[in-house]
C-alpha cells in the first residue's frame, strides 16, 4: 500500500508491468470479423473459444435495470453451469464468448431475447457445445434489433475456418469489439507462479476491451474479455475479478452514465500448468495481481480515449481514513463535470476539487463487499459520506500545490505555470486527506465540445 507522500508526487504502482498488446494465452482461439451489422462495413463480430471444452469463467455485469438481452442471457447461462454454490450466477463454465458491435440489443423486448438465444444456439452448434456454455456481449444503439441472419452466417463462417490461436487473432478481436473507440485496447501481463508439480511456470493474462462513452460503471466495465492460462475454479475467478474491478473499472468515468450492456468476462484455461489458485496462496496472488494490472491499464486506456478526450485525467488520493474513503474521493473528483471542463481548459481551479471531495460518498454495498469490506461493514457504510476535513486536506494539480489545509489553506498557486504543466497527455490531481493511511485512484477525461457534438449526433 503506498504511503502518504508529503510532496504529493505520483504514487508508484505496485502491480506487474503491462504491455499494450494482445498475447494469446494457451488454450484459446479467437477471431474478429465483419458480419455486416455496422453500416460502415467495419469489423463488428468477435468469437473467442476455449479449445478443449468448457473452462472456468466469471463475470461482472452492469447493475442497470434495463439490462440488455446478452447480459440477462449470460447471467442465466452462468447460473446453469455454475449452480448455486460459491460464485452464484456470476461464475460457472464457458466454452465461448460471442460479441456483436453495432446494436446493443437492449430494450428490444421478447424478439431481442429470442435473437440473442438464437445466436447462442448457432455458436454452440458450430463449435460442439451447449447454448448454456456460450457467453454473450453486444454494443451499439439501444432499441435496435440485431440482423440475426447476418450474425448467424458470421458464426458459421468464422467457426468453420476463421479461428486461430495467435496474437494477431486476439488483436483482430479487439478491433472488432469497437464502436466509437478510436483505437483498439489491449493489455497483457506475464508473471511467474508456482507450477502444479513443483518449481515455477509463467502465466499470461491478456485483456481486450471497448468503451469510450456511456461509461460510469458499477461492478462492471464496458465490454471486456480477459483470458488467462492460469488455473482457478469459477468461485476464485469471481473473487479475483470482483476485487480487481472494484479498484479499477469501478474507478473509471467518462460521462456519468452506466450502460445497459456493461460486462467483463474472465476465463481460465489452466494450460500453463500452474498450481490452482484456490490451493496455493502464491499462485492466487500472482493471478490476482496480473488480472488487476490488466484491468487497471485497460481502464486507463478507456479514459484516455473517452469521447472527445484531449488527455487522461487521473486523481490519486492518500491519507484517507481507509481505502474505501480514498477511492470515493478520487472517483468524485474525476466524475465532476466542473472539474472535467476545467481540465479541458487547463484551468487549475482547485476549489472545484475541494468541493468534489467534500461531496464524495461511498458506493453501494455490493461494490464495497467486492473491494474487501465485510458484509456488515459494507451495509453500514454504503452510500455514506467520505471523511473529509479541510483543515487537514492538501491538493496539488499537475505537480503544483494549490491548497494546504495544514498550513492555513490556499497556497497562491501560480496558475500560469500550472496551465503549462496541465498541457500534457496525463493530468494528475493529487489529494492528501491527512486522516489515515487509506489510498485510492480514479481515471477520467476532460469534458470537451467534441463529446457534446459526437453524442448529439450518435443515432443520426
């Protein structure tokens, strides 16, 4: 855990190093293709398959009550394959993940549900699985049905000869996930872990994702597929994924809107020969750190590519009563439209940061439990104000100390110098609450005219 830094410099990462590339873990094949859903003709179809049968899988889904057909069907499928034991409806076994881009298949009624089920049956028939072993993703305009015939034709074509166990195949899947993303998003971590028979082995965790608008996740991300060749059962994957999401994707906001389709999947093939994460503490730690490193980097990529974004906005908070409080303050800062607009204008308006910190509240119970709080403590603290005291708080913007409550308040920041420092790829806001050892971070982006223009014309 990083200690409070008296000069409010950037916090060092304690996670494994990430490469922004796709590296296919052993045991999987994938493809990105064009099904014809998008009128642009760009790639819009993804299929990822576990080569040797169903593998342990876990998921985190949107809490949006208008959840899309792929979300509801995948929840049901995981419930069927995972039963009612540890992990419940968000952990089970899966043979494939199928994704379509161009239609969210949300708010499409019974016909949309039937379309999604038909896609699952088509995938299952094509790869020799059952429909319950297929997980689904979809993204695009809400209220628009999928062109079922085009999608099922793509399923048959890709399954018959388009899948490959190569890095390039996984990278093509990352491209086909996109909607308004300007770049494909990929991240890979390789770390050492205990081998099942003694000694050590290397495990790989690779994630691909999409999403640059309608992003304010709670217990989920936009669309993401994370694959690993490590060994873990469904319940362990669920615990690892929920914890990682609570500290990374749950700390990401572009525009304050939680999508109807947000989903992240974690699948483990076990092909690296590592010791099982549920029986080896060292193996579990290695896998958990690798998954969190991938999730964090993907979240940062999403924030930097936010619709209309001109830079990445990061807020790191130290000195919280605990980590939950610090994360709440960090997320409040990067979610503030006033702060996002100020960052776009390179205006070191520290008063808006102080105001956002003072408004910070902890998330709902489920997020707090996922982050490690006990059920009782999560229930007691859910949606309560974070502890903030202006007499102990300090604020720095792009390396310039702007407010020091311990020294009497405003420091007389040189706004011209701060403006120059803010003209960079990543604008860092550092807050020290001066109340304890809790820390957290959150990721966002400036609010620009380009965001308004893009979303005013999205369906037209």
